[in-house]
């Protein structure tokens, strides 16, 4: 069994409380006073209510605090082009290297449980579905004909197409931040281990809200931020490892209700999260109204049609890939510790 625990934040935890907002700076971002969530005080860069919009929509410049990459956390692969090339190579070994260390079948089933896949007739989309590992968990509950797998990497999708159990699933290329589906289409939106590559995670979650039908559930499975300094350094160099409260904030800002977070992890971690986890939590929220998200965003953080300096690209790609290698070693280290340290003792 994978380790799991549920963390359901109090109603006020990540809520926007627009009445408390103070306008800061020229970009339309607003900073709320320090917010306490999960015992951690932290400032939030959040939205303000548009004074002109009839529907009082929430407006936010290129998304939230985590979308910006500070110099100390350049997150070299949290770019669409770099992620594309990263998976050009990783897709060759993905199922054999990544899943056994970071994303086991036990963990997947634990993580999908809050998505409530109770009927074979639910219409489900798996965004950033890659080689189809999570989709395999979905089709245990839902007819493959009702499932769509979308990813930006044709190389990952090619692996998915080879899987017998996924015959019948609609497999297509697309961008998580700009989904090619009409509003109010799916009963379930699932995305596992993809948000960390999105340049603008808030935009992706807003899209999740848009494509869901009223009463539908979104389930985003992703990393959690490390607390150990060395792990934090490599995480910050590689990609986005959000804090738990950031997921909740993104969901609530997108308009989701009943937002819940469940902690997951490989069983040999014995609950340790200080190195961060590439698959560390499953966050769910329910869409209670028809139509698009109440959140309005500014321009996209990354425009893939714009040319990128090849030297900058190569530097980011190589640095990100080297730093990612650290996270191949972490589960091996934790697995060895689990073998050595007597059961029941902390590791
Ligand atoms: C760690 S893999 C996860 C694959 C799969 N969900 C699983 O559970 O094994 C991350 C996937 O996200 C995809 N991805 C990254 N950025 C994306 C984007 N903007 N839109 C769609 N897919 C994206 C990558 O191509 C990759 O296949």
C-alpha cells in the first residue's frame, strides 16, 4: 500500500476573501496579508475583483506566485519547449524508470480514489496523460471509449498507443493550458504529474474548470515542495514543485468548491516528504456551476510560437536535465534506507 493521508483545509484557508485584498504594483496583482495554512504563514499574490465586469470576475495577471520563476528557482524545464524535448528522450524509458521509483500502481490507485470514478459511463479526460500510465488506472473504472488522453508530446503518446488496454481511448496532442474542448464537456478531469511543467499552472486549472460539466470533479496529482535544502535546490533548478497550499489556492481561484488534498507517496518513504515527491498529492475540486471559470487571466506566460534563443534553450534544457537526475537517486536512497532501518522506526 502506498502511504496516503487526507488534508482538507479549513474553509478560509486558501479562500480569496477579496475584501481583504490590498492593491500592489502596476500589474494588477494583489497581495493578501500573511495567510496561515497548514500552520505556515505566507504572503499570497492573489487576484482582485474587476470593478467593471458585470459578473465581478476575478482578474489576475500572468497567474499566481508560483508561475513566476525567481532567479533562485529558475525551474529550467518548466517551459513547454524544454518539456517537449525532455520527454522526447525520457519517453524511451519513462515507464521503466520513472514509474517504479516515483509513481507506482498502488500510488496511482490511491491518488485516483478521490476522483470518484464510480461509473463506466463517465466522460473523462486525462491531461498530460503521457504514456498512459494513469489512463490505465482510469480505464479500470471507465469504458475506454469514454476516455480522452491528451499530451503535448507525440513521443509519449506513441507509447500510449501501443498499450492494448488503451485501445478505444481517444489519444490526441494538445496543450493543458489551452484545451481543445468545448466548455462543459467532461464529468472528470484528471491530470497526473504534468502540472510541474506548465509555465502557468493557474491557467491549466482554470482550463480544467472550463471543460468540466456542472457537478464534475477535477483531480490534479503532482509534486510537493521539498524542505531538505539539497532536494530543494535541485527541485528549484528542475521544475515546479508547488506547496500544498498553492494547489488549493489555484483550485479555489479557478472557482472549484469542496477542494481537498490527499497526500500520497511510495510505501518505502514511510511518509517522509522532506525530499519532496514528484507525485506527492492528489487535489480534487468540484465544479458547482455551468460555464467558464470566474477567473480572468492576463496574457500567457509562454508563447510557444515565439522563437527562443537556441543557446538559452540548450542551457536550460541541459541544466534542467542534470538536476532532474538527482530525483532518480532519491527513491533509490529512500528504498535502501527502508531496507536497512528496522520497520516501525523513522527513516
Ligand atoms: C511525468 S509525465 C506524466 C504522464 C502520465 N500522466 C503518468 O501518469 O505517467 C508528464 C507529462 O506531461 C506532459 N506535458 C508537459 N507539459 C504539458 C502541457 N503544457 N500540455 C500537455 N501535456 C504536457 C509531458 O509531455 C509528459 O508526458
